[in-house]
C-alpha cells in the first residue's frame, strides 16, 4: 500500500504505519483482541490503541499511538523510579478497565495463548519497554495486544517487573544488584497496589512465565517460524533460562523485600 512506513520493534510481526493508523497481521485471536480494545475504549481507558477493524488485505487496523518505545540495552531514562511506578499504575489501570470483559466473553473465545487460571483479568502478556509508549519519558500506553489472554493478575505483573525492574542476572548487561532489584520490585508492587498473596507469588510467577516463554520459543522455532528460529539461534532462550535461574536463586530475598511490613492493597 502506498505511504506505508515499516515500524521496527518486537521482531516477530511485519508492522507498518499508514497515516494515523497501524496495520498488523491478523490471526485467529484477533477478534478477541479487538473485543478487548473496544471494551477498553468504552471503559474510558486511554492507555491502549483504538481498534478500527480490518483492511482490504486482512490486516488489523489500529490507531497510531504517538510517542516512543524503548528496547535493549535499556536507556537510562527507562530506569527512573517514576517511570517504573508509572508503568505499574498504567498496568493496574489496564487490568481494572479490562476485568469487566471477563463475564461477557464467549466460551469459544480464541486467544494467542490459552487462558490461565485463576482468570482474574485480561493479561496483556508482554508488558515490556518495547511495548510501552512514552511521552516525555512518561508511560502513556501499551501496544501489541496479540498475546492478551485471561489469567491471574500476578502473571502480568511478574513479567512486567522482570522487564522493567529489570529482574535480570546482575552479570547481564542490563542487570543491577540484587538489593536494588528488591527495592525497585517493592516500588513496582506498591505502585500497582499488589495484594499480599500476589506479593508472595510474584517471583515464582516470573520464573513460570520465563519457562513458558522458553518452551514457546522453541516450539515455534521447531515448527518452522522464522522469527522465533532467529531468536533461538541468537540464544534468547538460553538468556531467559539464565535469568530464570537467577530469580530462583534469589527468590527468598526478593520476596522478603516485597512482603516485609508491606502495606496492604484493596485486594
């Protein structure tokens, strides 16, 4: 289509901008995602793209969200405490706005990833700097809802914390000392308003999420998906295993920082 501008980012889908819209490949999960985006719009949540159906080529049409995203190595401004807290508050707002859709979902709704129990909210599935739009270094929206699916809120919170704290091995280029990880993780949980039980479950949920990601990448690569085959060839799966082992080693210290004299939320 004339006037298309290729957008770079996640490295899985071919995404283009056409004027004030973004065109992305559709899949069997797209109707569920569009129902979610329309629900968010009706609920007054501004931190997600608007949905405009499909174009003549069968691609989904989404409103373009102005701003910038970030990728690795993480720039310094993404590491600011107020950015971390802002992402947590945006995620809480998204979860609360989307929760009302759960009771109205058809039994045969299709998602990119299957629902996980307990289905408390509609998880985004990939809250990360490359899927967060910033204006003047302030997080204002999440994009790329392909991996959205019903699940426990701690599943989404844990992965977002892994990406934004970040909960990486300190030897990684983006890693920070464990004590600083614990401080920032507590800041993230407090800004989100995470309940006590979810605080105790968070580190384990992050490990489970990384293990799921490794399995998924390898399955897709084995099935011939070129994008995921490239990720595996680059060693991304081993990187996630490395960070999963780091979290398992330091689970007690990170959980203690989350739960020690923790203020209770409304959950």
